[in-house]
């Protein structure tokens, strides 16, 4: 890696099959954003359906064509929309788009490495991700419709084409796409772990790493441990679907026919799925929390409070996240004793989470807060992380889960705690590192408009949603008009949808700002935020190998902000300790 | 037609963006928009942060005032009381923490908004403080976990009860069926391979050779339950996973093909009593007001009007199961033991059906 000679690059090696981590990170970001537009767009369509379930709507016909003839949505397509919305947002936007973008950009730059350990694997990882996106998008155009069994694709619904139209070719493509996605994610994660362990610059001990890197590092480890299990779950499902095995299926009678499957159990699939599925929540969330740690400290001009406690809680959350998957399965027919065990482990996660939240708040205390858009989104993240995390105390408690399981209460909970929070992390990261990625600044005013509308609208969407969940309305219902009992929820659904459209529109402001700033934003100086971390010691113009000449060596932690005895309110990591100066 | 519409929308969006761009260019002339907050920005956004706290509080209070009656429908089962108590404790705890932490977070964001000449306080460790806020959640969680596990065990491991009514629930796309165990109170063996026997009259696949199955009673329209007697639900599904969800009884359990799942509960309020309950009356009136309003529209359009709503316990499907998942329901009627026995005697047993 160490070589720094500038070999000639063609358009293709520079912009397409690039092995440079900075370019790959931009590729991840832009692909992730494109998938995000599709994922959020789908939610707009099903919010139309949920708010005005009986009225024909021209937008539905416009976007869904034959699946919404005369503007009335087909119930199968409603299920397909929620399925693909979930899949795209969880995997393609918040896993690849968030973690892929910032792990790639920041790991080499913040630890002081010239590139990832293997640029080639990194390139393959991105292109596998791209391929899986393409396959997922192709599945939207299958005659019978895309996969529609929910993003958790529980068999037998997902295994039997007789059970619903989406479980035919659409489901096959979904599985293929996810298998490729997992391969991509594993290659990426291996690369991150190896890079962090081996390529840190001189002086960069593990206890001097910025918290972003800690978060990416631990995230990569849980990814490596849990994604293969989802791959095996998917492979077994493919076998059940195509080769007549009975891993997940038994005693089935459908469409007037007894099927031959004997002895399998859908509960097995649920175990395998959630063995990834729950860590996945933290694969999505930890990078966002890492980004927040960095941004809150930098823009508060104050060291992060409890650096070691933050590392410990990242590790604790990661460890616990692998032994709590059963809380998705309290009422699946699993042995109730297991329910007790998983209640115990699940509620334990609240402890490191609470520590993190308190530490963020204390970091703000007596700071000199620079309320830039990146900072606003980080504070917003702490707010939604608390609001969404607290309802986890209800859902994680097996006894209470009985009546709210799979209702809108769950939808509200996880959208706040992992959806909105992780999206805020993504936005905060983009606003903060945009100068590093594109050499220009984004527009501040538009950033503020984007944040405030999004912040108000997202609470407007998800806070009322708790109420319809507590009232007993199940999720994934095409309409609630089949039950007169739910008639009084119609108003709330309209309100939620209106907020959803506002939130959706606010993202257009971001998109405009993003695209416009890439070309016309104000040129940035090298260290616009007066930040301590190493990426800002690299030149604005991207060069292969990141630094001209020597890689800077590290003498202090990343959080010497407003340290007494220094003229400036920041001391970059490559500044040697003064004589007699104590390490933080 | 569609293509034309898309075309027009694209053009309109294009024009809008172009106009937006112009506005911003004009606005940018006089100010630095390079994303680094000035003191003015810090002041404004600091105040907005504080205002946002107000918004959050108002949203929470307004929601409870306006929709508080939706929270947890009235419990009508023996374990419902305990469930509700645990839920209320959790809610109080959650709201306390939510109110305090959000207040502190947003207040700090306002109070410590940056100034050009300002300097932050170099402060990054306090083991005592960290210990305190690790220990307090541990204590709160210990209470929640202990109490939660106790409730869970009580619900999941009911005491042996010979008088309990054994009721089979049978799920398929997209309806429910129920099977009473008959005089012997034992459900006959069943399997999907028996479904096609007797010209499809064996609708839940009871083994015709099992003597326990002969007196079983299968119903498809509504479930009747005697009040005050424990019911043991034994659930099966013939095709995909479904979930039997009865919100008023605080009951939910998945129905999984290939296995039998179980949930026991005791209904404590009859349908007739429930209909007279104050909360329910209020809710029913509210719903009927909405339905009358909707009927006006329907009449104007010349469509069929909605029936007035009357309260009934409902069994819903709460696990995605296909196109009509949203309409997979069954009515449940809770009545006195005598009424129940009378109703049950009118139903045909399995032996009678297959004759």
C-alpha cells in the first residue's frame, strides 16, 4: 500500500472501477441516496393508501400502473411496497449507504492510512452492492410483483408461490439480491477490521482512535459474525423453494392441495433471521452514534464526555445485540422460558444505551455549541434515540409485548430509534464531511430548513403512531376499514400521512442542496470545522494515498478541544504534546 | 395519458427547482452561506431548539388529551389487570425519563449556544457521575425485569385447571375456525392430510379414527365463550403463519403450520356487560358519529351505507399472511355458562357433520 506514485488514471479506473476509498465512499453515498429516494417514495405511496383507503388516487395509478387500476391499490402491492420499503431502507440505505459511505471515507483518513488494506476487495464490495441494488430494482418489474412477505420474509408465506403472487419470481430475485448484498457487506467488513487493526499510523493506539472508528470497527465485527447466518437462512429458504427440502415447512395444505413438506419449522427460520436481524439494528445504529460522537464533540468545541465509557458501551451494546434476537419472537410459539431469558438480556441493553445518551447530553453542558446543520442533526439523533429507545422497555418486556407485538406501536418504536436516528446520523455525516468528500461546503440555510422541517415532521409522524398501535391496530394492514372498531383511527392516519408528505418534501431540499453544492458550493478550506482528527490534515484535493509525503503521526487523542494552555480551541491529533502537558 | 402526466410533472418540478435556485442565488449575495454557523445562526437555532422542546411537550400532551382514550382498550380477562398495571408502571417511568432528558438536552442546546469569543469548559470525565447514571438505570431495570418476568410466568404457565375449556383455533388464508373439544374436553388428533376427506366437510382436518374427535364441534361464524371459565387456546395453521390477536383479552400467539401453539386466559366480562361499559359506550358513540358522517358522503354518491356499529370482541390476524390479511377476523361472544351451553348444544358435532 505504502507507495504513493501517481500512475495515470483513466476515466474508468478513476470514477467507475476505482480502488480509492474516497471514490468508493462517494459511490456508496450516491447509490445509497438513490435507493433512499426509492424507499422513501414507496412510503409516500402507502401513506396515501393508509390515509385515504377507499378513495381512488391519481398518484397511485401514475406510479403503480396496472397494480393500481383506476387509482385503487391492489392489496398485494400494498404488501410489496411495505416489504421493499423496509428492505431498501434497512439494508441498502442505512447499512450500505451509511456504514459503507463513512467507514470507507473515514477509516483510512482518521487512522492515518493511505487506503484500505485491500483496495481491490473494497472495489469488489461496492460493485457487489451495486449489483444487488440492480437486482432488487429489477424485481420491482416482475409481472406478479416484487417480494411481498414483509422485510422479514417469514416462510411459509415467502416460500410458497401459491400463498401470494409476490412469492414467485419476485421473492427469488429478493433472495438472490440479498445473498449478493451479504457477500458485499462481508467483504467490506473484513476490510474495515483488517484496516483498523493493521494500518493505524504511528502513535495511533486503539485508545486514541476517534469514536467514529471504534463504532465502525465494532459494527464490522458484528456484521461479520451475524450476516453469514442470514445468508444460510436465505440459502435454506432457496432450497425449500426450489429443491423441495423441508427446512422450514411442514404440514401444509394450500389451494386444495396437501404439500409434501414434513418436519420443518418456520420458527427455525425466525431464529436464523433474527440472529442477524437484531444485530442489524445496531449495524445500522452504531455508525450513526459514532458519527454523532465525533460531531457533537467537534461542534461543541469540547471533548466527548466519558471517552472510555463510550467505547465500553459500544462494545457492550455490540455484545448484547447478539444475544437478544429472541425478543422478536416472544409469541411465536417459542418456549416461554426462552422468552424470560431474552427479556433479561434485552432490557440490559438499556444500560449502555442510557450511558451513551447521558454522555452526549453532558458533552453539550458548558460547551460552545456551533449549531451547524451537522450539529443539529446530531442533537436530533440523541432526541429520537431517547424517544424511540424508551418504548423499547415495553416491547422488550415479554409480558407487555403480548398485546403490542406487531402493532403500529412497534412500527413507531423502531422507526424512531433506528430509522430516524440512523437517517439523522447519515445527514449529520453528510453535512459534516461534505467538504472532505467534495471539497466544497453545503448551503447552511437550506441545511437549517431541511433539519427543522424534518425534525418536526418525523415526530409528527411517529409520535401519534404509538397511539394507533396501543389501540390494537396491526401493522401491514392494507386498510383498517374492515374493522368498524378502528374507525376512530382514520383521523390520526390522515394526520400521520400529511406529516409524512411534509417530511418527504423536506428531503427534496436536501437533495437540491447536495447536488447543487457538489458543483457550485463554496470552496472549502482544509479544516473548516477546526477539527482535531487526521482527515483534516489531508489536502482538500483528493490525491491517491491521501497525504503528500509522510503520513502524520499521532500524539494525542482526538478530543483536545478547548484544552487549557492552548491558544486555539482545538489541538489536532498530530500536534506533539508540549513539555509537561498532560495527556487529556 | 400517463406519459403526458409524468411529462408535465417533470417539467413543473424542473421549473420549481430552477426558480428555487434563482431565489437562493439572490439570497446568497449578501451573506456567507458556507455552512459554518455565525453567532446569529447559533442564537436563532439555539432558540429554535428550546422552542422544539415546547413542540415536543405540546405534541405529547395534546396526543394524550386527544387520543388518550385509544390507549389500551379495556381489559376483559383475568390477567389483563396485571398486564395493565405493568404497562402503566412502564409508561410512568418512560414519561418521566422522556420529559427530563429531552428537557435537559434541548435546554443545553439553547443555553450553551456558541459565541465567537466563547470558550467551552474542558471537562471529560467524572467517574462518580458516570457510576450514578449507570446504577440508576440498573435499579429501574431490575424492577421492570423482575415484575415483567413474574407477569410473564403467570400468563405463560397457568395452573392446572380441569374445568378449563379447551378450544382449538384454526387459521388459514384468510379466515378463522374454532373447534370445541366436546363432552370429553379433549381435542381429537388432526392433520392437514384429512382435510380432503368427506368431500371437504372435514374443514379442520380431524382424524376420523380418533374417538376423541367425534364429539368435537367446529364453528366458522363466531366463537362463544363462557364468562369466568379458563379457556385454553390450542392453535394450528394450515398454510402460512398467522397470529391470533384478541386485544381486549391481552391475548396474542402465532399460529404456525406444523406445530400447535397455546395460550390460556379467562374472560371476565360478558359481551352484554361490556356493551354497557362507560368507556365502550363512549367509543361506540364516537365511531357511530364518524360512520353517520361517512354515510352522508356515501348517500350523496348513491352507494351503500354503513351499518351502525355495535361492540363485539374481535379476533384479528396479526401476522402478515397475504392479500386479505387486513380482513381476517372472527367475532367472539362472551356469555354466561348457561347461554354458552345452550348455544353449544345447537351446534353439530364432527360425527354428525361427516355422516
